C-alpha cells in the first residue's frame, strides 16, 4: 500500500492540518492585536509631537499666516521643518485652517506640489472629536497624495491660551505602512518559534498513530486471506484492551462462523442436488399425464360448447317467436279495446243524435211560435202607426185652431191678450205633438224594417231546421249500424286475443325449458373450462416447479462449486 493511502498518513495529515490552522488563527489574532496596539501608539505619538510643536510657533505669526501673510507662512514652514528633520518616521507637518485649507507647510509637502491656500484631506470624525473635546487626536489610515497616511491632530488656540477658541490645527503625518511593518516585526519571531513545536508534535503524533495502526494492518491481512477463500487462516491474537482487540476477536469469530456455514452449505448442496434430480423426473411424468387429461377435457369442452351454441340459437328463435306472439296479442288487445271504445262512441253518438233530433223538433216548434209572435208584433205596429197618424191629424188641426185663436185675440185687443197667450201655448203643444208623432212614426218604420228581417231569417231557419232534423235522423241510423258492426268486431278480436294468449303461454313455457337447458349446458361448459383452466394452471405450475427445480439444481451445482473454493480447517 502506498504511504499516502495509509491510515497513518491520512490521520497525521489531518492532525498536522489542524495544528497549522490553529497556528494560523493564533498568528492572525496576535497580528491584529499587535496592529491595533501599535496603531494607537503611533497615533498618540503623532498627535503628541504635533501638540508639543505648537509651542514653537509664534501666535502673532499664526494670525498673520491665517490672514494670508506669505512671509509669516514661510517662517512657520521653516519651523515645521525642524520636526521632520529630527524624527525620520514623520513624513510631513503642516498647519490647517478649520475648513481644511493649508496655512503653512514644511518643505517635504511643498515638494509634492502643495502650497498655502490649497485644500487638504481632513478626517471629519477626528476633526469633530478635536473641536468638541479640544483635545489632540489622530485619524484613521487613509490614502492621499500618493501615500497611505496616519495623521496626528493638535489644536492651536488663540494666543496659545486653551481657554480661547481654536484658530488652526497642527498636523503631523507619517507613513501608515510603518504600523504594518512594525506589527510584522513583533509577531514574526513568535510565529517562527511556534513552527518548531508544531513540527515536533506532528512527528510524535505520526509515530503514536503508526504504533496504534500496526495491529490493524495484521487484521487487514487476515481479512484478505478470508476474502480469498482461505478460512484456514490462523487466528490473530491482540492484547490492546481497546477497539482493535474487539475487531480482532470479531474477525476470529466471523472466520469460525463462516467455516461452519460453508461446511453446512456443502452438505446441503449435495443433498439438494440429489433431491432436485428426483423431483425433476417425477414432475416430468406428472406433466405428461396432465397434458393427456387436458387434451381429453378440451375435446369434451368443444362438444359441450357446440351444443350450447345450438341451444342458444333455438332459444333465440323461440324467444323471437314468443316476442312476436306477445306483440300480436298486445295488438289484438289494443284493437279490441279500440273497437270497444269505438262501439261506446257510436252508441253515445246515436244517443246524442236522438237528443239532437228531439231538440231540433223543439226548435222547429219554437220557430213557429216566434213567427206567430212576429206577425202579432207587425199587426200591433200597424195599429200604432194608424193611431199616430190620427194624432198627427189632430195636432195639425189643433195648430190651425190655435192660429185662428191668435188672430181673433189680436182683433179683440187688450181683452184678447190672455186668450192669445193660451192660443200660443196650445200652438206650441200642437207643434211639439206633431214632432213627437214624427219620431214615433220613424221608430215604427225602423221596427217594421227589423221585423221584416226577422221574418226572413225565421223562414230561412225553419228550412234549415227541417234539413238538420232529417240529417240527424240519418246520422242516428248510421251510428246504430256502426255500433252493431263494431260489437261483432269486438267479439271476434276478443276470441283472437284469447287464442294468442294460449299460444303465448305455450311458447313461453318452451322458451323457459330451453333456457334451463342452455343454462345447464353453460354450467357444464363453465365447469369443463374451469377443469381445463385448472389442468393448464397445474401444467404451468408443474412447468414452473420443474423450471425452478432445474434452476435449483443449477444453483446447487453452482453452490457446490463455490463451496469447494473455500479452504477449511481439517476437523
């Protein structure tokens, strides 16, 4: 086995990897802690120097420099050069206004192209902290003007009096990479020193793992022998009082159990092979016998099936005949019922015709009475007309007398005024009577016209009534003849229906007998089919058992061959 595939190598690699990861995590935590501490120290150093150097600047020059005096700005710049010249870690020092504008700067910052009045980067958070607490502070690392910077901020008070307002800020920058370099210098030696114990621990761990794994190698070799079929391999004895000893004991027990099982399988395979051979021979004989029985059953089934088909055909024919007879009987019953209803209708029609004939006689009699009444009405109207003529004559004479009376009253003068008035009223009554007589004559004329129309209609109705009476009489006679004929037809239809009922009952009885015969044949056929199916299933089962027996025989031989491949201990 290759070294890198061994359990010792893999466990050693895992443990070494864990140690490396732990060393990396520890080193990273140490680096971050040291970086933060050095960053704080660098910031304090920067703003401390910035705060100290503010005392070197003349307050008057600060005021003039803020107001834009270039000479004062240059003078302050030369003073700032002293700080960067005496401490190499400081890169630049400059004075900023509160809005971030350069007031004065050293030569190193001027060489980068900056001048008083230019805007420069200011950490806003640090500036707010400085103005609110009036205490020096430092910024976060930032990149500006091509350099990663860390700035210390110190307030410059008016006249250097801390009780007055802050008028400017003194700033000292140094390269922020110095913090990283110093941090690495601090943690580098610790990391290098930690590597050696880690290597020693890895070597010792590998040796201990190798020592523990060595018995497993012996057990693996024993397992390989067992896998190759050598069950006579000697037992492995390990006294480690741990899982490896349990594994060895388990492997030894498994070897013994496999040997017992293989010996049992070898004996069983021999017995199974002999039994299978005998079973296959017996099943072959049973198959041949059942096949002959199945052939005979199929022939009987075919004959029964043919008989059943003939019986079914006869049943269908008789059933159709019975249905036709039943249909004829139903039609005969319906015809008899229709004829009976027709006879009833004819009888009822004859009775109604007789009633109509009687009513027509009454109508003819009433028509005569109406004619007599109309003639009497005409006579009365004629008399009324005579009377009205007399009344008209009297009214004319009265009118003439009233006119004469009016004339005589006029001749009498004042004595005849009263008589003239009476004559005038009489004349008006005569005229009114004359008009009413004219209206009565007009009404009598209309009555006479209508009476004449009634007389004409009455004469026509009398003729129609006579014809209708004759027609009704003939209809009643025809209906009587129909009723007699229909009664004869009903009797004949009832006789036919009774005969059809008897034939239908005989046909139904025959159909029931043939249906019972068909059902019996069908039951026989189903039984034969079930017997055939059972024979086929038995044959199939015997074939399957025979096939299974053959397969078992093959498996027994195969098992015997496999069992022979194992090497057993001699008992």
